[in-house]
C-alpha cells in the first residue's frame, strides 16, 4: 500500500504530481507541435494537457516515463482511482463491472458463440471474461494489476496475463473478439497497442473499444482530466487511432460516441490529421480559473454524485 506521503502528493490541490516525465511527440501522428487545453485536473492539481495541432489527440505534457507509470499502476492506481485500499476490488467496483460486462456481452452477443476466441485487453477483475466464458467462448485476459488479475483467476477460473507487449504474443488473426474497455486513455502508446490488437484479430473479427470523450456534455472542464489518463480522445481522434490500425466502425453494432465496435478494412490509409481540431478543443475545454472554480462551489455536486453512486453500488446485489 502506498505511503501517506504518496497519497498527499496525489490529492492536495494546487500542487503538481510526483513525477518528472519527459516531452513526447504525438503518439498518433508523430507531430510535436501542440497547444495547451488544460492546466489542472479534476482534483484541481497542476496537470498540463496539450492537443496535437496536426491530429487533435490530447496528451499529458510532460508525458510520464514508462517507469513512472509502472510505479503508479503497481503501487497506487487502484487505491487512488477506485478506492481499492484492501488489495482486491471493492464491492462497488464489482457491481459496476458486472453491470458493464452484461451490457458489453449483450452488445457483442452475435460473436460470443461457443468456441469463439476472445481477448479482453485490460480485463480488470474479470467480470467480462466470466460473462463471455458462460457463453462458451475461450477467453484470455491481460491485466497488469496483480490484485485484480489474481481475483479473476481465483473467482472465475480464467487465464490472465500480466502483459502482452510482444506483438508476437499471439498469432496474427487469432481472435474472433477483442475487447479493450477504458484502457487506451491510460497508455503511453495507444496507437501501437491498437495496431497490435488489430494484428491479432481475425479478418471477420470485431474489436470493442471504449474511452472517455473529453468533450462529452455534463461535466465542467476540470472534471475531464486525471493523472491516470495520459491521453484524451474525442470521436474524431478515436476513429483516426483505429483507422491507423486498419479498423473502421462496424455498422452492424450500435455506437455510443467513443464506445465503438470496429472491424478490419482493406481501404487505403488516410492522412493522420484533422486541421483546426486542436484549436476547437482548446475553446471547448477552456475552464474558469481553479481558485474561482473552487470558490464557486461548482465542484460540490459532482463530488456528491460520485460518492453517492459508490455508496449505492456498494449496497447493490452482485
């Protein structure tokens, strides 16, 4: 469990996070030119976020190094982000995860047939693996969080890998279904990851992918950024990320903004650019100053809503 000092460094507002990082080019298009879209995050801590002027992909600047991210996810992420202090997943997380797993399995039901090969990349505590296994799929997960991976193995009897960074870890065209649910916003290299997942997908397979939309309505700008999210997406940049990997939205499946089912395409590559998107994002995400936001009390209702939801889910039936 992280030290009290580590938690203070991650929660005290108007201070930076305990990392140094390093400048990085856009992972989607390789451009280094960018404009600032945010200076603080949902905790009113200092966090500089920039949008690539060529394609619009948002990233943390400076980008945490691989070692810094590994330390964060190994030692603090679950407690910091999901209030999982006791090692395993808390009850409210399990309730939400099961609810999401059922919804995802219902959407993907035409492909979740007996004998289908399924990979859940970022499988968490394993509820989606369990739902797919119940439908007769052969399942495997990838989950770097040791406590959650162990929970999956022990409670659902599924195979879970600690990582799958090697492009040759699975044969090309191996999986009928690949799922990556709220994972790509956490990765330093989402474009390479999507390419790897696409390579592992069968020609007629499907890839379910979901990330938060940083301009989705209903949240003030401060609420859209967090240290754990080193990349930020909108619909255009998410589809461009998939297109780089040879994927396009599958029209047979319902789309909900940046929750998408993709399929492979043989269409020629497209330019990895979206002129003017970064400037539009900077306008849409421009917040009031952090002190004014704090004094306004606009943060109170979102905080109450989040905590009330956690309490409700903690008492819900699993």
